């Protein structure tokens, strides 16, 4: 359908619409400052700030941290300023910011030109069209895009916490594996001493071939376990290296502490972890914000269900006649084009929008249920891991040391053999290794609990 009115009125209407619409601008950092505010004070980051891309200043800071034994806090700092995953997260956030600005930008006008000839008659048509519906819907589209950008900020903050948690886990595993290798080497040395002594005693006829073979089997098993421990130490260190984004000389130069941090003196009161998770978890807040954005988009879809396009155009038609004087006539005005809803009444668009809303609402509920459940599970795991690690530290290892001391006294008094002493030494080393694993599991559970309360357990 086309309606012709004076072009001056069309220009005034279009100018008024343009003045009301305004223009959006890109954020200087794509929203990175808001992400920093969301993760500020979180125990997983340890006060470290994430960075979009490494620069000369951050490179110097990384080198300074790598110059001394790397603790968990330093590893997290390096990962947040140098890790590739951070660069990917901030690039995704910048993309969301660009989409926000694009959604809030005025639609471009369209210029149309046609030249028609019939004999000596000539007709020239010129039109400048503007999508009026997009302009009318611009405030809603801008608000919807802004809400989606807020979701992107929450998701970027969640990426920061996930990287910090993964880095802490990798650091704990790497240090525990390094500590375990040390004790497995001691176990292998004890097995070598036993095998050598058995070989010599068998040569002089004091031991049977069966007894010597048993000692050789113990040595072979200790050597295999040491090889596994060394491989686990290499794998865990490389995982930590990847998370920190290190390569070349940096990847080989840093050193890890000899042992894991000591256990806390007592288990702190975590409070109502379910309420904390539902209040503070970023994935819960992200799902709620996503649901709000989906609700707003549903309203826009319903409002434009029948008429989803409207174009307003300024038209100027010039006709040169066939006569000898080639009289020229000019028509000016504008045209309004509307689709006629004969076949598509917007039912499918409305149904799709409603389905997206129902899907979003279900995800909000599922996220809340999962967050509360994961918080309870993580707390139970934390308590169990702490109790086990404490039992090893307060009971198993002291009793093992007492048994070792008694065995040495009995050996010095010739009340026990060297084989009993070696066997007790091997058993003590295995107990120490189990205590290291229990301590490692506790610090992993501690990281999981912090993430379950503030970020996401996935």
C-alpha cells in the first residue's frame, strides 16, 4: 500500500524520530570493569584482577612471580592476566557489547533510483526509504540488547571464577604429585636396599630363592609406582602451565613448593550454604537476567505480531513528456509500505517466543535447584575431606612414627630383623603418601565449595 503526502511533512516526522532515538556507543573496555566488580573480593581470585590481554607491565609482573616458588595465589594471578581463556572470555564480552550497540543503532535508510523510458518520454524516480517499525521498536531492542549484555557480563565473571578455580585445582594436584614423587623415591630406595641385601644373603646361602624373588618383586612394584608418580607430576604440572598460558622458557623455569599448605586449625562455619548459593552464584543471577531479557523480547514479538515491517520513504518522480517542448512534471511526497497479513498472522513467531520464555523459566528453576544441591553436596564433601585429612594428620601419621621408633629400638636391641625394619619403613611411606592424597583432596574440596557458593560447580 502506498500513500503520497507532501515531502516536507515526511521530513519533519523522520527528523523527530531520529532525534528521539539517539545513538549508543561502545564501552571503552567492553564491560570489563563491571566484570572486575562482580568478582572483587572473591576468595577464588585472591584479589587478583583479570586482564583482557597481556602487556609489557603484566609480563614483568608474571616474570617476578615466576622468579620465586609459585604458590596458589601467584598461579591464579598469572592465569588471570596471561591465560588464553581470559582473552577468549573478554573477547566474547566485547562481542556482546558490539551487539548491544548494533541493536541500539538507528537503521540505515535505503535509496532507490529508477529510470524508465517510453519512446521519447522519460521518467526518473527517486526514493529514500526508512524502516519506521525498526525505529519505533528501537528503545525495546536497545533495552533487550542491554539486558543480554548484562548476562554476558555475568557469564564473563563466571569464566573468571572458573579459570581461578581450575588453576587452584591444577596447582594443588601439581604440588601433591611433586610431594608424592619424593616419598615414592624413598620407598624405591628402601626396596632397592632390601633387594640388594636379599641378593647377597641368597649368594651365601642364608636365604631361599623364594625370599629373594619376593624382595625383587617389591622393588619392581616400587619402581613402577615411582614411574606412575613421576608421570602424574609431569601431567599435572603441564596442566597448570597451560592454564597460566606459559610457553618456552617460562614453562620450564618456574618451581613449585615442596609441600601443600597446612590444614586449617578447625573447620569454619560455612553458614547456610543453600541460601548463599542462591544469593551469590553467578549462574543463578545469569539465568534470572536471561529470563528477564526473554520476557521483554516476548512483549516485543507480540506487539509486532501482525505488522512486522513498515517503511516510510520520501519520493520524487520526474516525467519528461513526448511533445516537442518535452514538458517536465515533478511529483513529490512520500510512501508508506505495510505488509498485508493475509497468510502469516504471526502465530508461529508468537508461539516461538512463548516457547523460549517457558524454556528460560524452566532453566531458572533448574539452575536454582542445581545450585542449592551442589552447595549442599560440596559442603558435605568438604567436611568429609577435612575429617579424613585431619585423621591422617592427627592419628595415622603420629601412630606410624611411634611404630617406626619402636621398630628402630627393637632392631637396635636385636629383637627384630632388618627385614621387619624395611617392611615397616615401606608401610610408613605408603601412609605418608596416603596422607598427602587426603590433604590434596581437602584443598580440592575447598576450591569446589568456594566455586559452588559463588560461581558454578560446572
